[in-house]
C-alpha cells in the first residue's frame, strides 16, 4: 500500500522504540498486552524473542527494536506487546510486536501523511507506509503487512504451529 492509497482519515496507534515514534493502523491491532514471560524458541532469527500463550494460542513475539537495528528491548514498567494481524499470502497471521511503550491513538488525515523518504537503493523502506506529523513530531507509519519478510512470517508461522 502506498500513501496514495490512503484516501480517508484513519486512526493510528503510536508506540515508542528507543526515542523514535512509530505508528500502525488501529485496524491491524488486536490488543495490547503487558510484558509477560516469553518462551524462547531455538534457531529462530535474533529479533524473534520467542512465543507467548494468548488464551491457548501460541503467538510469536518479535522485538521491533532488533528488527529495526536498535539495541534489544529492555523490560520496563511500560514495555508491552502489541498483538497485530499481518496479512501474508491471503492468510492472517497473529504476531506480537514488542515495544518500549504505547503512546496514544489518534487520527491522521491523508494530507497529513507524506511518502516515506527514499534513502538510496541499499536501504529497504518498503515497510514504511509514510511519515505522519503529530504534535510537531514525525511519526513513521508502518505497513505492518510488509514489515516482516515472507521468510520471517513463514518462520513465525512454523514456530507458532510447532509450539502449539
């Protein structure tokens, strides 16, 4: 999806990773959980912290800081898991996204969102839907369906299936 595809006002949930603020379409968010015990799964990518039990379902948890090349997320009173729905090849995959803290939900008009900056050819910014501005601050709006590669989603699906 591109910024041009955003034609109506949408609500976004903002969250912090380090000092940066990111946002995801509220329609993709199932729930927000307090930090809980994450069971490690061997031989998974470094940013995949493990799995949690969510009312009997196994949900893979991805450390969004590690995914974006930041230091590992440290557990604090504000650390949380944002449970999101990711569309992958026509299937909905449930993933937990570990974040430093959740900020707020607010609306952005299409004209308040600018396309993601093009930063050379080596850096993949496909997962950034656009840049929003709220309260004088830039917010990176994620296209959660493109944040993880097919291989990463496949690994998450296998881990959730095997651990069940």
